[in-house]
C-alpha cells in the first residue's frame, strides 16, 4: 500500500487507506442577493448598514462569501453573490 503524504511531505498516518475523495472537504453553496436582507428588495435597495448586518449574521452561521457583485446608488445598495460553507 502506498503511503499518503501531508502538505509537508511527511507520511500522514491518518490518511493511509483513504481515498482523495474521502480526504477532500465537502462544501455547500448558496446564492445570496438583496432580497434576503430585511427591509429591502431588488428594486428598493438597502442601506449599507443593513447589508453589513445581514452579511455578518451570515458569517456567524459559517458562510463565506466567495463572489459578490454590488451596486450602490443614491445611498441604496443591491448585490448578488455566492457563499459557501463546509458540510459536516
């Protein structure tokens, strides 16, 4: 049986007998947008503070924003993005 190596080139005793698929992290993805922010909408927009509060709460749930497109116009903000978090 071939040895498995960690990032430092050392034999990883815990990986022996496991496939790459078993070792790789599993992710779940979610599309996020302005419609999910309380008090706003795609045509109404949201304040910067409301968007920040929403994104901070999202982060507390373990989500990481991996892509976001945002538009700010006349004090209102709209966005569309992709978030991911590790599956258990």
